[in-house]
C-alpha cells in the first residue's frame, strides 16, 4: 500500500523524535526515532506506561542484555498504543470524527483518499459505510528507527569485554529486530560491515514469497556510489535495501557528512538515471544469496523507494523534487522542531529556535564523533561547557557513555568531550614545545567538544518533567540552516498545510532556494578547507580540493541546464536563481585561482 503522505519526519537528535510516532502515526505520517539512548528510552517507557495505564516493570542495567530489552519493550509499547489510537480514529463515532477529519484534511489535495472521502461525505454521512471505508483505506504512519552505524561502542562486564553482539549498535539492532513492529531500520553514518552482517541473523529482515519484508532496511546515503556499494554488500547477505534515503550533505540538521562536492540535484539525477541498474544488479546478487542460504526467493517484485531530505522549505521545492526525480517521499526535519504536536522540544529551546537567524545557526566542531555538527548559538549545553572551561575544569562527567569511542588513553574507550579525556589530552599538550598561538589553537580544539549524547536528549526530559539530576539541564539542539526562515510555533495541521501549499508559514521573502543554499554552504566549506591548506600545505589535500571544486562546477552547470529545460517549474524565480548560481560560480572562479597558486 502506497504512503498516504509525500513527506516523512526524519530522526532528529536523540530525543526530539523519540515519541513522534505516538503523536503523528495515527494521521498516516511516518517518523523516525533514535535508538542511541536506552536510558532515555526506558524513562519514556515508564512515563507512557503510567499515562496509558499499562503495566510497567523496570529493566535495570543489572539485567542481562538490558539495552536490547529496553528498546524492544519501548517499541512494543509504541506499537500497541499507536495502533490503539489509529483504531479509535477509524472507529467512526460523532466524538471521534474530528480525528478522522484531521487525518483527511492533512492529506494533499491530489490524494485519491481525500477525493474518495469527500465524495462519500457529499452523499450524506452513513457511519457504517464510512467506518467500513476507513478500515479498508486508511493507513497508519510507520514507526521507523535509526541507528548510527559507527556509534557501536564495545561493552564490558566485570572488566571483561562482552561479545560483539552486546556492542551498542548491535544491541539496538537486536532490540528492534525482536520487537513487534513491521517498519523500517534506517542505517546512517556510513558502512559498518560487522553490523550489516549481524542483520542477517534475524528472519524479519528477509522477504517472503510475495516480496513482503516485515522489517525493511533504509540506507541513508549522500551519493550513488556509496549506495551501490552498500546495497550490494547487504544483497550478498540476502538482505534487500527497500529505500535509499538521499541526504543533502551540508543542508540537513545534526551531523553534516559533507560529500566531495556532490550537490543534491546531480546526485538525485544519478539515482533517477540508474535506478533500474541498481535494482537489477542488486536483485541478482540477492537471489543468488537467498538460494545459497536455502531461503525463500520472492516471486513478486521487491519494492525500492528513493527519497530525499535536507533543506526543503516550501511546496514548490517539495513538488519539484518529487516530480523531477520520481521520488517517493521528502523528509522535512528542522521545521518540525517548531511543531509541539509532532516533536519533543522544551519551551525555552523552542522559543530560541523560533527566534534563530542565519548568524545563530552554524557548523561547529563540538561533536565528539569528529564530524561537523549543526549547532544553535547560545544553546545551554555549550554555555555550561564554557562555564567549566572558565573554571579551568574543561570537559564533562560522562553520564551516558554512548560515545566512548576514542582509545588513545584507554582500551575501553573515552569520549573526547569527557573531563577524563580532556584532562589527559591537555596534560599531553603541556609537554609539547609549541609557541603560544599554536598551543592556544590546540587547546581550543580539545575543549570545544561538547557532551551531545546527553544534550540531545535533555530537552525531552525537561518537557516531560523527568529527572535531570544525573545529566543536568543543558540542552544541545541541532537544526539545519533552514531553521532561520521558520520563525513561529506551528500546529501539525499548519505545517502540513505549508508542505502542500495550502498556507505559507515562512514570513520572510529572502529564503534561498534549497539547491542554492546547499551550493553556498559547499562554497563556504571549500573556502575554509582552502584557508586551512594555506597554513598547513598537503599535496593530497590539494588534489582533494581540486576534485571538490570540479564537482561543484559540474553541479552549477547541471543547475543552469535544469533552469532552461524546466523553465515552467521556476517561472517566478528563474532570474533570481540564475543570479544566485552566477554569484556562487564567481566565488568558485576566485577559489580556483587561489588553488592554482598553490599547485
């Protein structure tokens, strides 16, 4: 059954979408929750068990395999309660019909469901007929989960290392695999061969003869080559990728996985042109693997969706992407942080987000994962971090230990944002013979890391009045650059009206086109890398910058061609788009001249 909406809510932070399915799934909207923090998951299970009056028994960290069990139990609770809400919505009575009306209203105008409903109700409401129609036609939104593949910390018991399946990402995967959900696992942050192989231990990930897969795999990728490599790797294990979710490298929230200058438009075009090749080549590998493993080979076609997300901000962009690249869905992330009916953001943070302008949203190096991280200036976690630096006690106590991945000083790993790591690193720095400037730079590089695995979940605790004694009240928040153009708190109906062009929730008139914004971010990123190279020359890095610039040039050429070929799609903004592309092209010419001087 096809999705009822042409958008989805991606995972945001650790806590911002932790309970989104309970808020939006009944309206047919797909959302994704993070499986990083099993401590938060357990707190939310307790909260909702009390709210829904279902039995709750704590799963303490003394229980064997507690991480997987906590995740399974929470997902099962979400499964039961979202289905209950959805069934109530379909059980048409005069009291509940408002929820049904909300479901229908939120659908796009071109939706056949919406047209059928209006036709049915124009003839006068027969509740039995309506109930029968609702049960047959309405679809619940999917409760999808996200695992960052590289956040796979090894775990210990009594100083003995536990087997690999107790690693964090492995245990989270098992938690999802053993749940009742029929939904999707979103794998992000690159390939983890050991984790990918582990997926094949669970039957729910394999197709039946009709091609139905209870637990589907979604790969979050930023270029075609990476998708093809990962898709073939999984196919060799008998695992089918049901969706490739293409994410703009620098135009999304959270961690920014910059590509080598590959822009979203050309990447989407490559997927569009090669989709059949991708299907045929991976399908053959898959069938061979299934045959060898003596597993069922489906007789019906396996579904393959191509979706995208990152920086989309209005109905024109949404529709253009869907139509031009034959996409199945578009992810809308950051704007949903201003929708309390869909996400969990505390009041102070939501007000800061609503007021944020371009200057308040920037790419930082605060993430302990060593990947650029979208940050809101003045977030309370960074204020706390600075207070500790000012007291000459940089770093934080490592409350949750999810990113203890650095093994410079300890085989069991440390988080680079922790007090212990920063103390050891600064001690090491003191022993080096450096001039004052270089020492200051090295010092700043060490202490800028922030405890995001706590900070990205705290907002949810504050919103729900849950205990923050152990972790403190500092909030990290990671909106994408698009947040600057949304400045009001919205209802769920309001944001869907905006997505489908029924209303406009962006009061500013200077919001750049999604493609142009991404291009400008990449041009700035290239300039920064070039400035770094001037201070510390490296031949390999120079070759990388040449390749990066050439890819951006090709991207601009592609966009200029699209402007001519699809002029009807851009009739109101063609000149502005052309000028914006020309401006970035001029910046690249100057950068190119600087690169040539270094050759």
